[in-house]
């Protein structure tokens, strides 16, 4: 019977062991299967971060567009913050740009849910498919002009 792997018993300890083996180039000590899985998981996490930020941005843009009487400094600042965070995330992970179209679709779906949760508007109020282009939602002057001071 195989002994339980350190990966299953003490994940933190496993990460430290693997980092040391990499540092010392001890190839035979590397847990190749789990290293591959963890590296792939890290990549998926970066994609999820992009989608998460897009969903917050799109949700607030939808609220801004479809419920103008409720606009607030908080919405303005959230839109501004998410645009900046997405720009920063893509600078740090330029390969994610190849998945922008997919991320926009995924972000729109979650953005609709956010807008529904935070407004009293019915689902039929919102478009069925994302009406925005990525470059538009990222433009400082699209729907909510974040280049200027908030003036509610």
C-alpha cells in the first residue's frame, strides 16, 4: 500500500518542499503530477479574477445605465476601481488578453445577477446578451465618466 503523499497531508509543507527542490534543481524530488495540477489551477485563478472584476464592473455599469435615479458616489468609485484593477491585472497577465471575449461573456452573466440583486428591476429590463464591447467598458468615459470628479 502506498504511503499518503505530503501533498495530501500537509499542503503548505508540500509547497515548501517543492520550492526548495526547484531552487536546488533536485528534479527527482519534484512531485510532477501535483505541480502540474497546481500550476494549471493558478492559471484558472487568474482567469477567475478577471471575470470577477468584469462582473462587478458590468453589474455597476448596468445599474448606472438602467437605474440613473439611483446613481451614487459609491457606484462611481466602484466603476473607477474595477477599471483600474482590470487594467493592472491584464498588465500583470498579458496572456489573458486572448480570453477577453470569453471573460466578457462570463462577466456579463454574473454582472446581470449583481444588478438584479442590487436593484428592484426585473430581469427583462436587462439585455439578454452583453451589449458592450470590452474596449467600451474599459474606457474612462463610457456610460460613467470616471475621468472627472463625482457630481451626484
